[in-house]
C-alpha cells in the first residue's frame, strides 16, 4: 500500500532536470522578453515550474502557450484560421498564394501550421486581401496578366457590390449636362 | 611581448584542430525526438534566454519543438562536455534553418530527465556560437 502510494506520487510529480532530487512545482512568474517591434515587455503571470530543491525554473506547455498568445495579440498577428480562410475564399493552393503574394511557399506553410508568427505587415496585407475581393483581383491582374485572357472583362458578371453601384448611377443626368 | 622591430612569424595551422564532440547514442536521440513531439514532456529552460530567442525571431514554441524534432530525425546529436562531474549529461546540436528562412542557426542544449517515466526534455536555446565546431552529419539509419 505504502509502495503504491509512493509510486503514485513519483509518477505525478516531475523530477528536476538539474538536481534530480527535487520535483518541479507549478508557480506563476512574470516573463521578461524583447521583441524587435514591441521592445522590452513583461508578460505577467506566466505559468512555470520551479524545483522545490534547487530553484531551477522551466517553462512548460501552458507557459509557452500563454507567451505565444500574448505576443500574437500584442502584434495583431493574423491567425492560421484566417490564412486558411484566405486560401479557401480564392481557391488558392499554397504554391499559388506564394506566387501571387511574393512570399515564400515555405513561409506560408509555416504561418498556416502556426509554426512561425507572420509579421504585422504580412498580417495586414493578407487581411486586406481576405476582406477586399477587388484588391485581390487587382493583385491577380498585376501579377498574372495572362489571367485576363482566360477571364475577359466582357464575360465577367458584376458582383453584388458593383450591382449596387450601378443602381446608384444616375445615367440621364450626365446626358442632360 | 615582441622585441621592437622584430618580425612576427605567423605559422599556418599552428592551432590544434578542435576535436569533434562525441556522438550521442541513437536510442537517446530517439527518446528526445519522442519527448519533443509530446507537449507534456518538453520544457524550455527559463534560466537561460531560451524563450527570448524564440520571441525575438517570431518562432512559436510549438513550431520550434517541431522543427527541432524534424532536425534531430535527420541530423546527429552530440554529447555536451561536462564542466563538473555531478552535472547531468547534456546533449547538443545545431538547429540550422535553410538559407531562405529568416531564422538564425540556433545552438541547442538538451537535458534528458532519466528519472520518472516517460522521459522528459529540457531545452536551452542559444544563438549559435558553436556552429563551426558542430558539424551537421546525416544519420545513416
């Protein structure tokens, strides 16, 4: 019974990496870091683990997630879900998106999987393309003029926004003038 | 040090060549890769500036661990020489990104916790200064 209890305690606590005699206990500590864009910053109350014997402190999954979430918010970074929405909206592959935007295909893959954090300028650019179809079309025409031939303006139907604008145009007025 | 007007003679290759660190066993390398792929078994050393390097280069922790696991799957790991006899055995490698990536080569120190099952890893990240002495050798098997 005693052995079983001892074993249970041993499996639950994480032994210290440095002294191996103590065990890591959850603590909450401010994390001080530096970001090229944000400068020096302090992230409050980051969950960490500290050895009760030697004081060695490590950052586990919770702490890393907290720091990453804080930086994502502070940098107003586009989320992987938004990038996926951008690809889905325009039916783009990662390769095609790379050709169109000029970013590396590997970078797009890393942003999409959340491995790396895109910069603020990249985030803003992709957000504009995601929200403004006309901006995307202009970029597409600029980078792929051949697409014009395959998609002639005469054959193109006005979208909802264009239809609204056409309704507002008062054609007889300029004629009178 | 030198007599005034005396000519200095530079002898090429006079310095001893740095010795290659010993390779870590493949079983250890596999244990570390397994631990790196499990979010509950991987930790960053808070005392070093490990996390600050990731923040500076806009690397998310999940991505960094995945990159390191991928790197160790193909490159060798080395034993880190001990400064003191009672120190735990550490391992070292260089995580080198491709030329197209904006990230620098990172010097990685790994501490494997042999106590407690399953084994866990503590990673310390440094800007690479040993990249010249730690070669990237592809694993055969």
